C-alpha cells in the first residue's frame, strides 16, 4: 500500500544518510575533516549509494551502509577493550548487518582479525586470564550475531529446505561480484 511504500522509502533515505554520517564520524578520527567530508560526499554522489537511496529504496543496499557503518563503528570502539558488553553489541550489530545483506558477512573479518591478534599476544605473554576473557568475548560476538541472523536461517530452512540457501543462486558470484 502507499503508506508502506512511503515509510520504506523514507526509512531507506534516513538510514542511508545515517550510514554516511557514521562513515564520516569514523573517518574524522583518522583523517582531516575536509578529507573525510570529501570522501563521504564522494561515496554518496559517485557510488551506487545515490541510486539505491532514491531510485531503488526498497533494496537493502542503502540500509547496508548503515548496518556496516554501525558494525565498524562498534568494532572501532570496542576492539581494544575486554568488555563483554562491547563484544555482545558488536555481535548484535553484525547479525543485523548480515540480516540486512548477507554478503556483508565479510565485514566479520575485522573483529575476527582483532580476536586472533589479541589471542596470539596473550598466548605469547602467557596472560591466561586475559585469554580466557577474550575467548568469552569471541563466543559472545558469534552467539549474539548468530541469534540475530537466526530468523533468516529459519526462513531459508522453511522456504528452501536448507540453512544456507541463496534464493537467487546466480546472483552473487564471489569470484566476480556485481
């Protein structure tokens, strides 16, 4: 119906801009503000972001900008901390990210890289209590991410008979992504 279409389109534009703002916020921590502003503006105007925000707002691509931005922002905050709550939040944001666009699972490489880096450091330093906490954090990350992605897995299992089913099998080719 018309109200549904209006809300979906408005939500896509809102979350697309929010994703750009999150990207800007992450960038300004590492670069000069003018470079970050130029980069964010370029992402918005010179990529497919503009198209998916205004011409195809029912697609998940602009929403994916928000969820990936949120996930990376949380990773940026909590990656050097041993706080369980941060790793739970990261996992939840990661589950939402993958639920929005399943190909975004590749962004889970960031916290996994952090986890392996710290694991190696703690083993080398023989910091066993910190390693135990890190193992718990990694478990929390994967568990909260899986719980948020579980509805999609259940839908695929019910509709297509498999837990990891691509409804459009020839749509995504990792060797030649479109």
